[in-house]
C-alpha cells in the first residue's frame, strides 16, 4: 500500500478529547475516526490490525476444539424476557421495533440465541460437548463512553459458548478456554492478570477477567504478591483488621452538633473510624434499604446488588431519605423496622460502636449488634482495599488499575432451563445442558496492545498484529534513481511476503520519519540518494535506537528476520 493512496491522515498534536495513550495515538496515527459518542469507524490501518487479531483468536479457538458460526445482531426481545435479562441489562440495551410494532434488541451478547440453536441440534449426551463461537458486532448503550475503543457503544467481540453434560465437563471447557485466552494475549503482546470477577448481567456462578495492568485502566484489581490471588474490586475479599469485642456498655446519647461524616464524628469524639458504624441508604428497584457497615470500610455496590438480587441499585436521593423518615448524618439501624436492613459482618468485629441516634445532631455511644439493632440480611458487602490481609494466605493485599480485555463465565444451567435446552443422558433421562460463555473484546485488544506498546514518538506495533510489517520511506522521490530503487524494493518485499507500507509522498524527510514513528510498524526502511551511493538501505527496528546500513541485495532477508512472527 502506498501512503499517497491510503485513506488516513496523521495529526501533529494530541486531540483534546483523548484520555488515554491508546486513544490519543489511534486518533493521531489515523487508525480510527469518531462517528458519534462511543461509535468509531475503523480506518484501513486499524482494520488490518483487527483482522489479524481476529485470526489469532480464530486459530486459538479452533485449536481448543471450537466451531465458528455467525448469529444475528438483531434479536426478538421476547427471548430476553424469557430469561429475565431484558430487565437485568436495562438501559444498557439498545431496543427498537419493527414496522409491525414487534420489539427487538440490538444484541449486547448472544446466550439466548445460541442456546436455542443448540436446543435444536443437540439431542443426547453423544452430541456433547460442543463449543461454538463467532466474531460479531455488539451494541451496548454505555452511559459514559470513554477512552477510545475501551468503553464504546458499538464494538467487535469474539463470544464463545460451551455446552456440556455436567459440571465436570464445564470445568474442562473452562480450563481450555482460559488457556486459549492466555495464548491469544501472549501472541498479541498483552501481559494479562487473570482475576476473579463478578458475573454481572451475564449471570453464572464463577467468572474470571483477563486484565491488562495500566494506570489508565477503568478497573481496580486487588492482588496478593504472596499467593497470587487476584480479583477485581467488585469481587475481591479482604480481611480487615479484627477488633477485640469488649464487654457491652449501656447505650449513651451524646450531642454531636453539625457532625455529618464518619471522619468528622471520629475526630469530634476522639475515636478511630473503626469504632463507628456507617449508615448508607440505597434505592434497590425503587425500594429504600438501610445498609450498616463499619465506619472504616466502604460499601461494594456490586456485592450489595448481588445480595439484594435487584436489577437497579443506586444511592437514595434526599427526597427518598426524608420520605422514609431517616435523618441523614445521624442515622442508625437502632429502632428501624419499616424497611429492609442489610449489615456487613464487620458490625460484629468490635463493639461499643458510635452510631447515629436517628435525630439531628445526636449519636449513641456503645451500640452493639445484635443487642441494640438487627438486620434482615447479613452479607459481605465491603469493598476490599489494598493494605488489608489476603483471605487466602494473610499477606498484605495490593491494588493496580487494569483494562479488561477478556471475560469467561461458568453459566451452569440457567439458560438451558429457561429456554428448554435439554439432552438425553445415558439412562434416557432428560437433563439440562450445562453452559459456559467466553468473551474477548477484539477492538479493545487493539487498544490494549497500543496502551502496552508505545513510546513518546508513537505506537510500537507487535509484529503479529501490525497492519503492515515494514514502512518503506523514500526520500526525494523526484530523484529518478531513488524512485526506481524504492519501487523495486517495494515489489521485492511484497514478493517475499513482507507486507509493506510505502511512503511515496513528496513530503520532507522529517514529516515522513515522524509519521513512521507515529504509526509504529515493526521495521523502517529508508531509501535516499546518500544511501544509494553506498549501495545500501537504512534499516531500523521500531524499538532500536540506531539504524543499520544494509546492502540492497540483503535487505529482504534482514527485514524478514526483524518482522518474523513467532
């Protein structure tokens, strides 16, 4: 491909809307162009990379025994209502109607459709196991698209689905997919952490995320350097410092004028925050619920949502709090019986806590659970934090930021039971098929690879996913000898199977070199009058500080060594 014909335009300056390195560099290098918020066009350079990523994914999925198919993005909403996931996805799902008024969904994922496909094609245990996958455009109405291809509303995903006779078979499929994912990310030069994760609206019992550690990531990963435990913040469990349980003392009312926060309360009374209990009010599917947790901890809203089995969870508004008769800043579960009360187990770690007295500017000392207040539900709803102890080995937990590039789930039999996908076992009895699902954000992999592989000059494409392998730069194309030598070398490179991008423009050397570094192909070749006088071409690996002068006859062999794909 000649740059003079390539549909792209590089930018000298950073776009002001770019939040991350990958977003900034993909815009500057002319890989993507925004069409709407969270919607991007993949220009030719990006599309070539995406096709290579897809091929890597395809090879690993096929090697793991999967079969590729293609399912429709447009789906009947009744399928989603059968499984109850229309409500679970809520506003994140794009919905529409056809001309006859029948409701449809632009699919964010394909569990329902693929289950129906297997239902119609699997009859007995002899037909199992089966793993099906596709490369498909997905749609999710993200409330806050960000970071280029990291959080978007239309994206390319590889989604796979395993169908097994039992949990043991699911375990085997899950392990095979996890290894396939490791292989994919290794080949794309993305170092990942495999972390325990929450299943969210997908459902299921176990799930793991594959995350690229990066300071600009939107996910927090809690890790243990001692035993290797890793989980995202939504799922992670940590052991907070235990406190001795003292002899319970009588409740004592204390005036706390103007005190509204845990930090202010602890300072005013001269006690540690761990000696207080925090009251937080949430609306769960519209119902106000009362949450109690130790004052030095934070509520993990994903854990709370799972514990409440609700579809929508948010902090209650001031009007909802007032309507429920609660006193913000001075509330506790003492005497509360008119709403659901949820408590974290930390309310039992210690005693004689300071809590709200349910009237303005007043608190109690010496509140104890369950003597003074009760809960309708006790569940771990605390957010794990670095500095706490690992629940598995007791070492100190650490945290890092990360970008999710893959997610795998053990679904169990929820979808097969909801949609009637059964098989006949060896005894002729009907059994629900046991399922798993496995997603890789193909377009997000491209962003993650660039996030991981760049420098101050631009992208450093890993050879397996580079849109082209070599960047041929001709300086002074008006010189007939340069033009002829560059054309001949360009043809030789392609004939040898080396995908080459040829900068045949009449621009200055500095412009061409800057664009070559910005686009970041694995090797750069320079043909110039000075080099030709030496019978050589300047060859530099994108990551090298210095270039080598290579005789014209040896260039193809040298470049093949530089761009060889492992």
